[in-house]
């Protein structure tokens, strides 16, 4: 049982690692180059990327475990891990909002 769990962890990590790296670079570009007027320090921004990657990995593990479709459909075109992409699509917006990059309340000039 423990061997199967460790196999799942390593399989999900090594198959999803390229997607996690690509999305981390994309998130870095989004945070530090495209989103203007944010008051987030660089260290907090890097923590946001790290938390997003870790959360996406955990979410992808859950999708791997509870995958409802045929096991052959877990990989798109035998290259892209669908559970990892699902994890990224959920995790990145959550952490961007939590760290104040998106959907932040603007204070009015009258206050």
C-alpha cells in the first residue's frame, strides 16, 4: 500500500513537473511584468508562486486519485498531464487573489 502511494506521488510529480515549471514561469511574468500597480514585495511574490505550485501539485494528486475517466485519458496527446493543468487552473487564481494581485479593493480618493 505504501509503495503504491509513493509511486503515485512520484509519478504525478515527474509527469507534472514540466507543466509546473512552465506555469511558474508564466505566473512570474504575469505577477512581475503584466499586473501593474500592485503593492506586493518581491519575496511575497515568489512565495505566491511557490504556494501556487505546491497547491497545484496537491490538487493534481487528488485528481489523479479520483480520476473518473479511462486511465489513458489522463495525458493529453501523451505529453500534458490533465490533472496538473486542472490543479494549476484552480491554484493560481486563488493565490493571486490571496496575495493581492487580482480582485483587490481600491480605496477611494475621498477616504
